[in-house]
């Protein structure tokens, strides 16, 4: 494949609110057609970063381009080709589904508004809600409407800020199907999320904490780069072990996944030794693949605000 | 596509505002309800005792008696002689323009007939558009003039002190001869209601977008501040006209206010006043952090407007500093225009001095609003 210009290419992007560094010298690249995941605990700067990309906030420093346009000087051009779905529902609750879409279509100066709105509603299954006020839709349908609104003008880049928060699993799955379809059409997406299954669906992802980029790459790359090792422990009342294990040297984190404990650490020998002390009659343990979630928990623990 | 102004984006905002307006029952009720409630509340006048009202003298008789009467008028505190005029036309023009409140006409033969004991007449013409401003002065005048003359009747004229009153005073309150306060209040209400509702409604317009989070979506689109502002103003200009209609109809049929002027002229010049108020509201909504603050700001604008514009108290009865503040408010000028057109039948030439200050105000308000409108969420 020949070298293609990245859709998002930012370097050292920084934004502070007062003394609070919301985004700290962030540099990432997103390739065309990619679904790029953005993860990190609340307040880690995901929303702030996305807002800077679509011209809603002015970065304090750094440089970058979006769709080939300069982030600082050409935000008007970026806006025309970008669809932004805000974290908070930001269409008009007192307008109907159709009126909201018509409004957005007019704002973008699109031709044949009636046909376009009908087609878009059809595509996203919104037709039967056409006359309903947006405020009366359920969470999942609101998000579909919001997605429809930012697809009208056929953007090349989608910036989706926690589009599936508070949405039921079926609706989440449908939402992702749509994103995949769009990716197949060449639309690039940047999606922030808290869901691990969604993180794993992304082509590549970045993990942020307190404004710092802690890891980036494909899921496999992120896991490999973490240098983490994980054992799973199962058995009767295994959760009772968790407190003791946490105090054992070599164990850095213990995370329950249902009836299984994930015990992780960076030093495989020390970790193995720690687990050898367990009562083998009661518990079974084995080394397993490190999951993304283990990595993120570890990243988060090692990057508390106070350092 | 992203030019400075685009009609489709502007239209998108207008259509949206109209739909939202239709859905918002409270605002809708406010638009129609406020004019009606205010009409009822302000049906009663607020009286006071203004002094130093500008007066012009049209003296065909330059005798010592004339001078006595004129200086007595000034000493009474009610009148302030600001002009001497030569003709009746000039006098009535000054009254029409609102530059003076009274004209005292002293007829040619006044002193001759006075000396002969023929009880000559003095004519005091008043601009009684606002009766509360003139009634006290009119009442005082007769007594003041008589008392002053009596002091002049010395020596050979001493016999005039006895006998019947030496002169008769003809009072001529023009424009509102029966001194019906509603005639003054109802046209004034038009300005007050427009100020109150329009500043509040538009004050909420942008704040609401920010508070509900819809601003985030709006800012992420190519729409320009000017398009948003103008798109939000236009629908409410129509609201303003609906309110004017309600008040004019009520004024005409409930209070029987005479409307002798050109209503089309009134509608045309009201455009400027309505837009000025909307400009203030929009400016507030770019300053306010939430809807409550926007309403508070609107209130702080409304209070001086209603108190210092000459609506609540006769303008000339207010202290100098208050008059100065009042002169900067669009309502002050609009009140003069409305009263001028409706009650005096003023034409464009006469209202012009009060029209341009509103225009200046509008430009300033819109400029502040546009520069304050944040293109980002910072
Ligand atoms: N408009 C703002 N004013 C002040 N601080 C803000 C603003 N927006 C975000 N922040 C702060 O910036 C940090 C990052 O927030 P945000 O980008 O919303 O994180 P995330 O989306 O990852 O939860 C937080 O500490 C938040 O309090
Ligand atoms: Mg966020």
C-alpha cells in the first residue's frame, strides 16, 4: 500500500483549563477508513481532545491537521467534512426527529432535503419515529438520531464521543454495525468509549489518563507493550482470596471477572511464586492471555493523579 | 460554501426558532399574556408633581405687566422660560416636537385693557399628552398670575386691587384636553411591553442553547454567529408586532385612545425599536452563564427603562442625572415617538430627533452581542 496522508495528525496538542491540564502534549495519527478507539477514565481528556479536533475548543499549543486542514486556521473547512456526535445529546428535544434532521440538512446547505432526510431515516431505522419529539426517544434511539444527524452531509470523518453510553446491548451492536458499514465506505471514525468489547472492535486505540497518552496501537500491540502477565484463578469462593493476594509480593493487581480472578504483575517469576502458595486442592490457576481490561486497569493504577 | 453569510443557514435557524416557539407554550402565553396583564395593571396612572417645565412666551405686548407675569411664573417653580417666539406657528411646532410643554400667549392689547379694568385674557397652551406632567402647573398658573399683578397695582391703579379679578386665563391643553391618563399610558405600554418581553425572550435564546447542550452541536457545524443572531431575531420581531397589535386594539376599543397619527409610520419606526431590544437580549444571552442570569440581566435593563423613560414618572419631573440616564434608553425615545404619532399626529420630521438615538443604540447592542458571541466552548 502506498503512503496515504493520515486523516488526523496531531502533535503535542495541549489544552489547560486554569491550572488543570486536560490534554497534555497529545500526539496521534489516524489513518483513512480506520476505527480508532479512545479510552480512559472519566476526566482523562477524551472529550476535550475531540472538541479540539472539531473546532469547539482552541488548543493552547501544539500543531495538527484534520482531513488535511490546519487545526488552528481552517476549522471552518474541517467542520464541513466532519460529523460530531457530542457526549451529551445536543439536538433539539423540542423538535421532532424529522425536524431535527431537516434543520441539520439546511445548516449544511444540502440539496433535496426531503429525500435526503427520508433516506437517512430509512437507513437508520428512524422512519417510524419521524414525527416524534426527540426528547421522547429512548437513549438508544436518541443516539441513532444523533448519528443520523451527523451523517447527513456525508462526512469523511466521524468524531463520536461516547456514542453508546447508556445504550442497551442490542442497540450498541446495531450502532457498531453501522460504524463498520461506514468504515467500509471509507469513513474514518474516532470513538471514545468505556466498553472493553467496543475497544476490542476498534482497529487501533489509544488510552488516556489525566490528559496523558499512556498507550496506543492495535489491541495486540497495546497488550504486548504493557509487559503484563496474567494468571486466572478459579475455585470455590475465589473472591475471598483477593484481599490476601493483593498484599502478596509480585502481585500488582487483582481483578474479579465473575467467578474468575485475574491476577497480574510485570514480573512473571514473582507472580508465579506468589500463586504457588495457594491451596491447590481448593483453587485452580493457570497463566492466561492478558486482556485489554487488565492492561487498562494496570495503566490506570500506575498513573494516579498524584504523581 | 462557508462564505460570510449564507441564506440557507440563516433560514435553517429561523425555521427552527419558529417551530420551537410554537412548541413552547409558556413563552407563547407570555407573549400574548404580558401585554394584557400590563394593560390592566397600568390602567391606573402614577401621578407626581414635575417642576421647571419648558415654556415659551409669545408676547405681543411688552409691558411691565407682561414682565411681572413672566417672572412670577418662573418664581413659582413650575415653569422655566426657555424661548420667546414670534409666531403662533412657531409655538405650535415647538409643542409638537415636544421641545416645550407650555406656550403663554399675551395678546397685544393686554396692558391697555388691564389698566381699563376690562379683564383681558391670557392664553396658556399646554402639551397635555401626559396630563400628570401638566395638571399641577396649569392649576397654579391662574393664582400665580393674579397675585403678581395685584402687587403691581400701586398709586393710580390701586383701585384695581378691589373689584373683580383683573384678568382671565384661558387654559388650552392641546392633544389630550380631557386629561385622560390612559391616553398617555396605553401608547406608552406598547414600548414597555416590547422592552420587557423581547429582552427576556431573546435573552434566553442563546443561553438556552448553551444550557441544553445544543450549542455544542451548533458550534460544530459551519453556521456563523451572525446567522444565528439574525435568525433568532427575525421571528421575534414578528412577535413584537403581534404584541403591538394586541395593545393597539385594546387601546382603541377598551380605552378609546384616539389614534390620529399615521399607523404605518408607527409600525415602520417600531421595527428599529424592536430590533434594538432584541439586540440587548442577545447581548445579555452571550454574557449570561445560564437562563436565570439572563432573566436577571433583562430585569436590570427593564427597571431603569420603565422608571426613567418617562413612562412611570413624567420625564421632566425627574432629576437631571435621571434624565441623562433616561436619554440613553431606547424606551425613552420610543415613548416620545409613539405618543407623538398616536396623540399628536407627528410625521417623520418631528420624530426624527428621537429615531436616530434608537438606531445608534441598536448598532451598539448588536456589535457587543456579535463580538461577545463565542465561537468555541472555551
Ligand atoms: N469547559 C471546561 N472548563 C473547565 N474544565 C474543563 C472543561 N471541560 C473539561 N474540563 C476538565 O478537563 C478534564 C478533562 O475532561 P474531559 O475532556 O471531559 O474528560 P473525559 O471526556 O475523558 O471524561 C477534566 O478534569 C475536566 O474537569
Ligand atoms: Mg467525556
